[in-house]
């Protein structure tokens, strides 16, 4: 096992993405970034191992399952963990490589809508039973000049939250995940920024203290301990 499994997973993210884009007929030039599915698999597999290391069997993990919603019938999640009939966790794995300004609002709305619908299903018709859902959000952002510069105005018809004034896209993503976790929209987050350098090096950072690999692992262990204490 590598000394830094996150580094290995992030390196695989870039390798898989490059291989998948190169395999497209247009070389990934026409919207390939949106179509390069599977590049998050290394990080997904690392998260799966965190749950196994926390004490759950490998066969408790399901990839791309449908879970019930309230405002819509169902939603496909990236991963779910089920133990003795209970939903231990449901997780989304998202990334953004380039075109951040065009897509950041879509990412916000998708993340909020998915979690809100899942919690509504639990509150309205007890979709997941006596053990309430536990939702995790894992996000990888390519760090570029675009993501780091102070971006556009926050002026609106009414007074906007001044917290967002002057924030870069990177910082806006951090604020989003921080608020998701603090408001219990998602119960755990993991935010990774990364660069693929011209010399072949791949580097990464975890700039949000409440959404690092370490904090995520602690949250997973706590959730697994809770579910096993309830279900035996």
C-alpha cells in the first residue's frame, strides 16, 4: 500500500482522465471533460476501503445504486453502503476540471438538490427506516488561475451574504462544503484541490480543515460505530 493513498488516488484521477479523453474520437476536444466518466474511481475505491477498514464487509458496498427521493421517485448515487438492512452511507463523488465559472452553480444546485430530496424522503415517508441517512460528498477541483482569482460581483436584487464577497471559486467551493456539513445537509465532506504539472508531477492539497481525508475517516468511523451499536 502506498505511503500516501490519497496521493496515489489523485494521481490515478489524472492518469485515468487523460487515457479516457485520448480514447474519444475527438481526443476530448468537444466536451470531453464532461464525458470522461470513471476518473474518480481511484478516489471512490479509497473511500470504499475507509468503510471496510472501519469494520464493514466489502459486500456491503454498492456502486451506482438508486435511492428513493421525495420530489422525484429515485436518484442514482455514486456509492451506498448497506448493513443489516440499514443505509450506513450514501456518497457522491464529483470533480471540476476547467470551465469552473460555467459549471459552479450547476454543481451547487445538484449537490443541494440530491441531499434535500433524500432527507425529504426520510422525513415524509420514513424511506430509510429507524436509522436515518448519512450522506457524504467528495469533491476534486483542479487548481488553476481561474479557480484562485477573486471572481465576479455578488450584487443581487436584495443584499447578498457578504461572506462571498471577494472569494475565489476555490473558496466558494470550500464555503459550500463547509456549510453543507455544519448545517447537516451532508454529514461529511472531503475537498481536494490538485494540479497536474508540465513536468509530470501531480500534487494535491486539502485546504478545508473540516473536509480533509483525516476528518472524513473519523466521521466514517463514527458512523460505522453508531450503526453497529444500533443493529448489533
